[in-house]
C-alpha cells in the first residue's frame, strides 16, 4: 500500500504540471471590472479553443465572476487579476455575471475561426 | 443595503440548507448538536483563512488554486455525505424504532458524528469564505458602507432563519417515513455537489468537459432565477450541463444508491432476529 502511494503522488504532480503547461499556451483575452461593471460586455473568444480569460478587477470591492452557462465561478479580490480558463467552446453566446453585483452581466461570444 | 442583504442571504442559504438537511437526517443521534456547532465554528475559521488568503490562492497553481480548492472541499463533502447516507441505510431503521420506543436520543459512537461535523465545516467554509470576503471589503471601505454592512448581517440572519425553518419543516414528516425522505434528499444533494466538483475540476484544467453544454434548458428554468438557484443547491440542477458533470452526477447517484441498498439489505437481515432488534446492534461484515 505504502509503495503505491509513494508512486501515485509524484505521478499526480507530473499530471498537474503537464495540464498546467498545456494551459499556459491558451490565447489570452482581457475582461475588466470597472465601477462594478464588466468591460467589454461582449467578450469575443475563438471557438473550439481553450482560452485564458484574465479577469481584472479595477475596483477595491471584490467581485465574483460567475457563469452558469460555462460552469465557472471565481472570486476576484479588489485591485487584482485572476485567470479563468474557458472552452473549448462551440460557437455561441454564454452568459456571465458578477455574483456580488447582480446588475453586472455580460456575454462570452464564441466565434468560429476561418480555418474551421 | 438591499442588494448586500440578497447576496449574503443567497450564500448563507446554500450552507444552511445543507446543514439543516444533514441535521434532519441524523435526527435521534445523541450529541449531534454539539458536533454540528463545532463544524460551524471550524467552518467559519476556515472561511476566514480562505478569505484572508484569497489573493494568494487565486495566483497559486498557475491561477487554478481557487477551482482546485473548491473541488477539494466539494469532494470531501461528497465523500462524507455518501458515508453518512450509507451508514444511515443500516442504522436508520433501528434509530427510528428506538426513538419511537424510548422517545429520546440514541448513542451511536462517534463515526457518523465526525462525518456530520466535516460536512458542516465544508458547507460553511465554501459559502462562508465568499461572505467574509464580501463583508470585509465593505467594512474596510469606511462608514459610507454602513448600510451595506447592515444589509449583509440582515442577509446572514435571514439565511440562517431559512435553514431553521427547513429543519422544522422536515420534523413534520412522520418518523416512519422520515429517514427515507432525508436519505433521498441527501442522495440528490450529494450527486449535485459531485457535479459541481466536476465543473471545478474542468475549470482547473484537470479533466476534459466531455462536451460543453450538452443541452440548454435555460428557457424553461434559468439557473439564475430563484427557483433555478434553489434547485441547483438541492438537486444540482444545471441548465447547460457538460458531459463530465452528467457523468459525475449519475455515477454518484447510482453508486451511492447501490451501496445503500446493499448495506440496508444486510442490516434488515441482521435485524430480523429479536435479540439484534432489542440491542439495536448490527454486526459488521
């Protein structure tokens, strides 16, 4: 039993490292939270690609980037930036909102690439 | 102030619903109140630590620290809820019988109580960290935010009250059916939390989505509506589920159900002897 744990643990870490290096290659898009609202409200991302959305909270009050459509939920502390990976998505519109401020909402718009 | 009250109310309600259902499900077990209280205290402490280190967590593991932590908390809750339910499948019957006969609580040892404490702690920690973060930022912002802070505490009280009301409501169910109702509630709750954990594991990049948004029932019931949110907490309703979420949901649902059936059948067999019934003891296999 002991041996299998000792083997499994480093393997798990290697797995994590591989996943993270794959994530690092994802194209980045910026989404700001300014005066408690999302800028831009329509965030274009390429379809069928994993994308890193950098959610930058410019306010001092924390926000929660949440999307039921994308099953994503991340707290963004005040004056900081947090990455959220989304996709690969099929073309379409996906709603997101700030769970700490119901008035703030927006859409991820997934657009097919020319090569598709 | 009203907006702040709603935000905090929603977070507190989620934890309160989970706690009141497990409190109901463990009805009749002596000293469970103290263990749940310990779980709430530990959860608040954990939530404060998570909130205080939110910035650090967000940046760790190449920005996947938050979803990894969420998935871990949820999976611990799933494991404990499953264990609790399987345990109740073998002991619920004798608990109900003893409660009826003696009219008071039954001593069972510490195992189900440990599970109860951990479930409470996880629920409070997950929702509480967001509440702490939200209220803290408002408080730090100065006196102009006093209204929002008051709203936050109103939300906190209202959410807790809703939990108490649900618990009181559950107690109206006749003892004969009580544990089968609560075990179904917990089973659905557990499957829902497993599917939520699947969402976070995908968010962290550990597992593929297996199809993002296999269907979309937002038009029928939006997950952002009050009813949609409530069903999301109680049975894991997701308007646009991924393949991975469905897989986690149904594997948990059928897996735990199969184990409950198995254990329940063994317990019924053991209880058919009058000596076993009197003692309320179930031999371990």
